[in-house]
C-alpha cells in the first residue's frame, strides 16, 4: 500500500527534525555545553524514516551508537531527547543515558547502544516475544557496516532464521566504521550474507526514501505474515565525523561538502513529491519552519533544565520484577 498524504508529511517532518536536531547538536557540542560523546546521523535520514513509516508502537527497534535519528523516527519525544543529551533530570531516561543510551520502551524504542553489534541479539528476543505472544509485532535491528561484521550480528541472522522470527536487519552502510572504509573491512556482499542464512536480502539507495520504504514494507509484510526475517542493505552517507571532534583526516578533501550537495535525502524527497503533485512545496516549507522552532525550544529548555543531584545516582540502579 502507498503512503497517504498524511504519512508523507509525517515522514518529511521526521527527516527534517532529524537533520535540524543533528545540525544543532553539532553546533551546541562545539560550545562545550553537551557532556559525553555524540555520534550524529545527519545524511542518513531516509533510512530511519523510510523503515519506521511501516511501524507502530507495538513494533520494536534496536538502534546503534548513532541513534538520534532512529529515536525520532520511532516517535520519541524530541524535547525529552534533547534534555537527555544535555544530562537533564527530566530527560527521556532521567539524564542518565545521554546520547548513546536513549530509550523509550513505550514507543518500542529499545535503545541506542554503545556496543557495536549489541542490537541484533536484542531484536531476536523482541521478535521471539512477538511471535510467542502473537502480538503481530515485528522487531528491527539497525546496524552499521562495521557492526555487520560482529559475531553477534551474524549469530542473530542465524537465530532469526532457524526460529523463523519476525525480525529485520537494516544494515546502514555509510562507508566507514570509525575511520576504516568498508571496502577494507567488509567481506562479500550483505545480500549474499543474508542468502547464506536463508533469508532474502536487498540493497537500496539511502538517498531515496521511497526505495527504503518499499523494501521495508516488503520485509515487514513478510515478517507479519509469519514468513521470517529479511535483510535490507542501505547505502548512505554521514555528513559529520564518526563522533563530534573527529578530525576526519581519513576523508577526501571536500568530501562532506560534496555529500551535502549531492546526497541530500530531504531535497530528493522534496523534488519527488512536488513533481508528482503529491505535496505542495509550501506545506514542506511550513514543516521546515515548525521544526526550526521546535529545535530552538528544545535546546533552550534543555540548557535551563535542572540537572540530576547526587542522590539520583542511587536510583534506577536495580529493577524489581
Ligand atoms: C563491541 C564494540 N567494539 C568496538 C567499539 C568501538 N566503536 C564504536 S563505533 C565503532 C564503529 C562502528 O561502525 P559502524 O557499525 O559502521 O557504524 P557507524 O559509526 O558507521 O554508524 C567502533 C568500532 C564499540 N563501541 N563496541
Ligand atoms: Mg559505518
């Protein structure tokens, strides 16, 4: 089924929110106001938005260390996310997780993850739960090209296959694992790897929201029908360094400027929907303005929000079942 007008507007809003959020965190991090470590998702928006357009709160995703985009696309509260990144007490996880551990289980967002390849095993668990309890839900692991080489990821491919789980593995291939180009580190093809584990795999262009979304729809439909796992290999680019502060000496001169011009999923989406008469440019402009205001407010509220106290260190340590 094609996405409705409302869904298209929502997906564009998500992509614009991710871009603004990340560009702003980049600027604010440089001021020294943001504690911890930050990895930005700008440039990769069509993957999170294209996949999550097929999901609802009963579906689970597991994210990566580069997780802000997945959180936004899965419906996490943007202001609470910003507060979390600033370490504020009323951040999404009480300010205790920060950028790399944002989670909101009420939205099916199992968390960003500091462990590369940490998401796929969690997704096997969530997918097994969905299958056993017959919730109709699916579970999706986003992994980077680097994480695609982790044993945890490959073991999860196998488990998902032998247990016939409603699981989907989305390999977000931005061409680098930290400073190592994927051509140096990834053997074979992601699609062939999927075949090796008995599941379908497809490669899509991460510039194109619609290509990602079509692949996600097929994989989600298959999973919901009880036909098992799939893999989607999304080729995309990251605009910023591996982490904020990365000197990026391993990238070609002008590479990131060129990517902003030539690989912009938001411009691509705009052109597609306006040329096809699906949406008006003015509607998209309105979203741009609204998102700008939202992010301004999110930053100023996060800056002035109270931080945790010493006593807060002793709460949320154990969970009683
Ligand atoms: C188990 C583990 N090994 C190594 C690291 C250090 N590390 C953090 S990010 C990263 C690269 C991940 O690359 P990729 O999966 O391609 O994700 P990207 O950063 O490109 O989004 C590494 C090696 C880690 N956090 N966890
Ligand atoms: Mg990578």
